[in-house]
């Protein structure tokens, strides 16, 4: 098991408040944690996979300006796409979650930001 940190820099937010950048190389593994270093002003931060049959939204942070580390997870499913819920037999509701599996580039998108500012995102991946 190797854990690697990937850093994505948004670049300067444009006059419309937006910025978007995609990693130049593919990232393979399970996303363990995502750290977001916000600028001084509030903005929205999204992190999505690229190149999959359907893109996965890994991070979707509403307008904020406080640095944060999150541990995003996805609901696990069986081979039919049905959510795994071991408590159904007991009449409860307890979903199971696991790390996001990624195999390709990742896009960082900024919205509603302040022109000229930027965002730094660090992604810890178990390869």
C-alpha cells in the first residue's frame, strides 16, 4: 500500500467568479482524504472524476472560506446496483460506505469566487 498526495491548484479565479483545472495525469486508487485551502473570500469547490462512463462527484462544498479536511465516502452497492444495507434483516437502515475508486484525471471547479484568488486542494490517494 502506497499513499500519495496530489495537489491541484485552481489558478486565478476569473472575472465571472469561476475557475476550473483538470489534472494533467490520471490518478489511480482510493481517495482517502481531501484538504481544501480556501482563499480569503467565500467560494464553492467541486471535485469530480473525468473520463469515467459517468463522472463521480467526490467533493461538493457549498460557499465557504474556512480551510477543511474531509474524508469523502460513497455508498456501497451489490452487483445489481442496490445499496448494501446489512440491517434490513433487523428492520433498521444502516448503509455501508467506502472510499471513492478513481482511475483517471480529476477536475477541480470553483464557482462564485473572488477574481484573482485561488484554491489549493490536496488529495490523499491509496494506490
